[in-house]
C-alpha cells in the first residue's frame, strides 16, 4: 500500500466530503419519506438531518465572511485530523477523528444540493411530521445564510398554513421577541401567511392570535395591591371577536391539543400521498408561495416580500401543469436527484391555494378540526396568586362549554422557555417509555402540561388539575396524628439550624450526625398513612402507593439528567386521584441549584417522608427498578433526548445572555443579533444573527455524560466545573461510566445521604 501524505489526504477529504454529506442527507430524506410504517424514527431522523444541513449552511456563511484566514485555519484543522487518523486512513476515519472537519472549507454547490433535497422532503413528507421540528426551526430562525434562512421561513410558513391553530401560538409569540432579528424574521413569516393568495381567513386568524397574546402579556405584567386576591380585567380581545372568528379562532393551548401524534401506520386520510393526496398535496404546499409555476426553485414571491426567502434555493426549473410529487414514498424515491428538486419547486410554487383554509384539512396528528376546542371567551375575573411576581389564574371558556384554567405569569429574573423545553423533554420521555417493554408494563409516564411562551419573560401554563403540594399533604397527615404543623416547627427553629450549618460548614460528618439525631426526630416520617387516609379500599391505596413510587422514580431520573433543582415541598405536587408525583416550576434547571448560596447538592428529592410513602422497603424494589428501567431507555435513546435540548444552543436563555453581557467589555450590539466575541457567547461558525451559546454546549455535554452513566453532579457548594472533580474512589466520575444498576445506586445514595441533606437550605425542608 502506498502511503498517502497528510496534504494529499486533506485534499481527498475535501473532495470527498461533499459527496459523503450529500449521501447522508439523501438517505435521511428517503427514510423520512418512506417512514409511514416506521414513524418512530421520525423523531430521530428529522432533527439530525436539519442539524446537519443548517450547520453546513452556517459554515458556508462563515467561509464567505471570514475569507482567507478562515480557509487557512480550516485547512490546518483538516490536515491535523488527517495526520491524527494516519497517512493511509480513509476519508471516513478522518471525519470520525474530527467531526468538525465536515464543515471545513464548505461548498456552496454542496449546500445547494442539500437544500434541494430538503425542499423535496418539504413537498413529499407527511405534513404533521414537520410540526415535530417546530422548536428546532424557530430556534434557528436567525440563521444568516440567505438560502438557509429562506428554507426555514418557508417551512415555518407551510406548517403555519397547515396547522395554524397550533403553530400560531409559537410564531406570533416569537414575533414579540426582544431580539430584533428574531422578531423581524417571525414578522416576515406572518406577513407571508397574511399575503397567501386565496387565504383571507389566515390574515384574520393571525390578527386574532396577536391580539390574544398581547392581552395575555399585559395581564401577566399587571400588578395589584400585595394583599389582593382577585383582579377584574377588561380584556382587549372580546367575546365578540372570538365568536366572529368561527373556525379561524384561537385554540385552547392545552397539552392534548398542542402535542402532535405521528401515527405509526399509513395514514388512511391521505391515501399514502403525504399532503392529503395529489390535489391536497399541491394545494397545501402551493400555499407557501404566490410565485408562478414556471419559476425556478427559489421564491419569487419571497423576493417581492423583501425577506431572506428571496435567496431561496435555485434548483432545476420546471414547466407548469405537473401537479407535484403525488405518488407514494417509493415513487418519490425513484425520482432522479434533479427531478426531486424540480418536483419540489412545482409543489411549492404551483399549487392551488384556493382549496386551503384554516381548519379545512383533516391532517393526522390532532384529530378532526371540528373536534378541537377553541377559546370562546376570556373570563374577566382573574385570581391573583400570593407570590412576589403575582401570577394570575386566567380562565378561558371553551367552545366545548367547559372552563379551562391557566397560570399566566411573568419571570423578571427567569425565562419561561425553560418550562416549555422541560415539558417538551417530558413529552419525548413519555413517548420513549411507551415504546419500551418495561416502560409499558409499568405504565410509566411523566405528568406533563402545556406551556406557551408569550415572550422571553411571560408565559401561559396549563393549570394542573387535581393536585396538591407535597408539603400540604404531609401536613394533613401530621394533623391526623395531632402533631404540630411542620412549617410552624421550621419557623421556630430555623435560625438555630442555620447557625449549626454555619458552625459545621467544614465538618460534614458532625453536622450529619446532628441532622440525624436532633433534627429528624422533630419531623417523623408518616407519609405512608396518607394513602389509606385518601383512598378507601386497600386495592386503591396499594395501587396509588405503587404509582407514587414509580412516578417519583421516573421524575427523579429525568430531573437529574437535565439538572433540575429547587425541589422543595411546593414544587413537588401529588395527584390526589392517583397518587402520582407531578413536578412544576422549572426555572432551576441545568444545575442552577449548585450555584445557590446553599447549594442543592442532591440529584433529586428522596427525603424521609418520600421514602416512607413507598412502603417498608423504601427505595428498594419499585423505586429502584423503575429508576433502572428509565436509565436504560435514556441510554438507548440518547440522540433523541439531546435533540430536544439543541434549541438552547442556538436560542439561549435570557440569563445566559445577561452573563455574557456582564462579561463583555465591548458593548457589542443587539443581544444575539451580534457578531464577535462577547464573553461566553460565540457566533455559530461565524454567523452574525445566530450564536452558539457556550453555556448551551456545556449543558449538552453534561447531559450526554449523565445519560452515558457518568456521575458529574457537584459535591461542593457553588461548584460549576462539574466534570473536573473526577477522581478514584468517586464511582462514575472517572473515565469509565457506571452500569445502569451502578448509576441508580449512586444516585439513590447521594439523594439519601445525611451529609448532603444537612447542607441544604432550610426552606427546602430536607427533613420532611
């Protein structure tokens, strides 16, 4: 075998890379088109292919902006990867040794081919599957490459036309972003929807959603007297406005109606033709643009609108008269590469838009449009919760005649997108648990609820019915035993407890001993009595106790994976009808609890009363086996779970941006619409409007490690360099991950350790 020099191998990689990337995207698209009987893979394939193409487009933009300096750096990186892989290594070996070399010296021609394939997929894949990628697409809406941004906006436009009731909540709220570029892009999408020929109903619907979101934001930000329990609001959007909208009204944003369900069998409604058949497919996709059928695969209408869509892919031109890709997935796969792009252009540019109106298509995923519940009225009386931010309980009267309560709140120091992402993560976990044999046998599921982000600091959360706080239910048991209210005991003793914490801050063993023998006896573990007190029959309370242990385990493992903290007795709810655990308030995620003054050093809540409620065996048995089952599912579905967190990398949290601004000496610009170094924030491969948030990358890394079996949670107050503490004698923190059983054991040991519990903030109630 003739040895190949590093320079020759570098040249070979750069020549062959585009072919490899094109083949990868091509096969992903074929799999997505043919996945009507394999819908379970949509959640894995669609995020991957979008990430690959969008990141490749970002690399092209970097190349165009940075010039020769970047090309020299890219070439050096590729040469180094080639040398590391060995002189005789294959192209695949080089790409494996340095995955980022995929984006070295990218080609605009290759990007065009990739976008052509995505355009073909846009025209042929079953419609509701694009809705599963809505969070990923909205997080990348600030992409600065013109053609890539055009594709993102066309896709968002198409999803909005097909599923206006569901998608308008996201896109209208996005248009109210404080980041100028993000708001501008969202407004461009809405303008294109309003201007779609033959669709006057959409224009009125967008206006109604905008008025509703504006009214809810004003409600969330309104203030009243500190002792006020009720507020009367004269809503700017009236009952008459909702009544006159008819089918173009505003959807009640609950979890059932916002969660798309991708069927795993061929859709009988569309005859296996993707967009609802040949005519329906052309009509639906045709609504995306007003351009004539003879135009190239760009967007003439987009150019007229003055948006980045004017730089749409310029695929093969096609003649009018052909009605798109009307065949099955197999027929679409048989088309030549150029024909795919041409057919996609016809479907997108030449359809009959007069057939499409809001709610007129029966597309799988949400049921019949007439069965969906719309807002009939926003009740004027609003309950005000007793907390600093004064969240409001808003009630929407639905067209089904029922009252639908929501929590409308503002987070001046937080970010409601956290809650939305955690609920999206929980929904994904539920789907994965339903696929798993052990998960189905145990009927494992996380109690989730809908969260609609209205702006960066305001949001709407579905009210969790039939629940009570864990602390309140423990207090009931104490009252039944004629014991003092635990909060009264805390009020009387917390100063003494805090003094002991300060006194023994560096002597954990002594503090743990005092915690066990002095403080725990003040709060006896009696929660096992709650089940017979709440449920009449023995079979009922035994089933509820089992549900309590299983749901607690599922939430504990899920919470640890995403670094969920602040699990005090008010943020842990109990479903009084089934005994299931329900978690709320997800502001303290991604290990934020470790940065508190009293660091939350336990991975999840597993205190004495929690263990007592699980029976004599405590965490042994049901809790441990359920935790192990969840960990196995997480490990086998790692990529799917990480794809849910990817939007945090490109659409960073407000608090991360604040940290970046505080660390910046250069004044910089407009939030994430900024190019250049800014503390912890770096531009995504040099793209100005879109940024890679280093905090987001660190979150992805830590999450991946935890799923793999590493224990990287902090052991010292305020520790943030979580992975740096790996050492011998610290199981799971070294170079070898723990087994599933070992990881579950380590987590339980840390959560129940008195040395950890005694260091927690008194308000966390570690003894309860």
